[in-house]
C-alpha cells in the first residue's frame, strides 16, 4: 500500500515537472593524449520521456584568436542514470514506466588544441527540464576551460556521479558532487550560476530567493570535498551547477570544469545512513585514528584500518562503493556485513602526503534508496630520525655538551631526552652533575616516533686524557712542539710572537714551575721541565697582550 502511494506521488511529480525533450544537465571533460591532441568527452543527462537526442555540436575558442566547432557528434554510449531502487527501475520512464527516469549519453571526439593560456570548450541547447528554482525553463550551457600554454598536457578532473539524484522532501541530503583527479593536483569546489547560450553564455533568471551560489534554501558545498548538503522542502527539480577548479603544486590554474545537474525531490520517507556513522573504528600497524574520519600513518610499512557504517533502518541492507582504488593506489578495501557494513582499508608503501578518499553507502529502501557519502583523509608522514646509537667518553672535569651532537646519523631536532633513571632532561650533559649511563633521545609521537641511545662514560680528572678537559678557550693550532733530542726535560715550542705567563703542571695538578715565556715568533723557544719530574706534564701559556690561552701536553721519560 505504501509503495502504491509513493508511486502515485512520483507519477504526479513527473507529470507536473520533468517531461518532454528537456535536458537534465551535463558536463565536458578533457584529457591530453600528447602533442597537443586532446580527447573531449561530453556527457548529457536527459529525461527518458523526451524525444530522441539529435547529433550534437561542441564549440571551441581560445584567447589567442582561434575559433572552430565539431558538429554531428553521436553518442558512444547511452546508459540509465535513474536513482530508483533496483526493484522499481523497470517502472521508470526509461523502461516504459511512469516513474522519473533519466539516461546519460556520452560523446567523444579528439581535437588538436594549439598551445594557449585559455581554451573554452562549450555546448548549449535551447531548453532544459522545468525546475522549481529557475524561471521559464531556460536553455542550458556548459563549458570547460583549459590552459595548455607551452604545450601543457593534463587530464581534467571527472565528476564521479553518473546518476540524477532522487531525494526525499524533508530529509537532510548530503550528496557527493566531487571529481576524481589522478595527477596530485588540488581541486576547489564552488556553486556557480546556471547559464544558457544566446549564443554567448548568459546567466539564467532564478526564482525569488534562489541564486547560483544558493540554488536552494540552506544549500552549501564543501570547497575541499565537493559535498553538497541541504534539506529540500519542495517537491520538484532543483538545478545545481558545481564548478571545480584544478591547480597544480606551483599554484597554476590548469582549468575549470562545470557540472550542471538536477536534484529531483519527491515525497518519500526513507532515511539515509546516519551522519554519525562512517567513522574509523580500529587501526593497526603504523596508523593511528586522529579524528573520526582522519588517519595518521607513519612511514611506508603496511597498515589496516576499519570503517563501520550503519543505517538506523535495521531491516535494510547497505551497499558500499568507494574510490579508494584510484585515490589510494595500491590500497585494498574489503567489505563485510550489510548493516552495519564494515570496510577494511589496507595499504602498504603509501607515499608521504595527504590522501583523500570517499565511501558511498546506499541502502535498499524503495522506491528511493537512501544514500550517504563519507569523506576520509589519510596523512602519511615520513618516519622521524632519532639518529643512531652511540657512546662517548667524557671527563669529570670536562665541559658541558649537547648530547644530540654525539648521536650517530642525522637526528631530527625537537625531541626529548630521558636519563638512566627515566627523568626527562634538557639534553645537556654536565660532567659531575649529570648521571652517567644510557641516555635516550626520542623524536616524534606515537605511532610515528623513533629513539636512539647515547652511552656516556666519565673518566676521572686525573686521567692523562683529561688534563686539558677543564681548560676553556684553549687554543692549540697556533703552536707546535718538538722534543729536544738530547735533553728529555727540554722541548722547543714554535709559537706566534708573544709575552706570556708560563705554568707547568703534573698529571695530578701539582704546579711544577712557573715563569715567563718570551717568543720572537720566528724561531723555536726552549721550555725546560724540572729535572725531578717524570711522566705526563701539562704546559699552559697565556698571552699577556691578547689573553689567549694555549695548552699542550708532553711526556718526560
């Protein structure tokens, strides 16, 4: 009984609105095939109860002064574009029935486009379907704009939906009007005014309260995803025109594509899958759920994530479709269950960057299925580098140092250090104060983090290698020292000209002698070590004029 009532409502709608040979929208896309040849695809949507399509014409013009057209185009394919449930498709006007039916015809041709900054490829016709938001059933004009200056070869984005959406009055609508782009370019979406050809394109006249940027009350589009949302309150057809602008990484606008289409609104009560559903519910491997529909992945190791989608109408079954295969090259999506339905996304060797994909859930409500599209984002970051494990020997009387400078490899900055007792430190090792042992450096955050260890050993100040450890600002490169060759307690020091104080110390820090050191700067100067001393000796000089300090070590037999 309910189905019969809905059929009568749909029949009333079709008789009062969509009829005759009126068009229901269209789009033009281009694909460069090389050497400035471009394949042009024209897709036209039409009410099936209209007259048969005539051969079509495409018009070409550019800002460099070239104008031509292609006439007599016949469709390569014509396919059903009706949004009715499968059980009622046989009752659409495309199959001899009375319910709203639409088809889409695809035309293709290949043309040579000489390099120019702006090519406009357009199509127009005299009339379109009668609608609730436009006045007087005006004509229809669609175009795409291409920049192929310098021989630029590019494929324009293609809109993903190939049906005329049928929606229920009073039910919130979220419709995926996005396009697919396979070359890593940025897409931006906007609602724009519908036009007609006269023959030059002119804006159509909207009914009071509507406009190109607001085709229906409360309608809006997400500029990044192309998701259209609104709640239809009137039965009839609503004209919507979406323009997508394609930009490369350098900020160059490669072109625009417009999609002129209808929302067909009828009286029905089916509720689409919930807006609160369609979220990531589990992740494994180097993946973490950062928001309901956002995933963060560290590096190229394999990961999986589950997405659960449910319909409040528990007796209905869901069918999921996704563009993940093209949006995430190499990824797989396995779908289990029908309500709830679970999509498991798995991907390995994912390239770094931000990747977007969508899943459309369609229930089996009849005659109007409920449809909801969910958009997801996967951010893949290269794994951070904490450097390589290393060890260092320092002196108890040595100077403080930054431990990151002594890790192997090339550690990233911005991490944190933990000492052997697990206490967070500032990463500066201070001999005599800091703990010796294993210090751990960690950079990043789970699941994208890395760690490296620095083993620090402190030698006593009396160690011969530590004799100079406490000398700050000591300079050695300007001095050279040679043994006497005869007297083991005498050495010859070559240095810049200076008058300096002289101190000679033993390994345990005892002062052996002090005095003055006068060097002419041209010949070596003798330094005598007390004859009673044997073993390591530390020679300290401080230039009285400059304050420069020089430290050298020697061994007396």
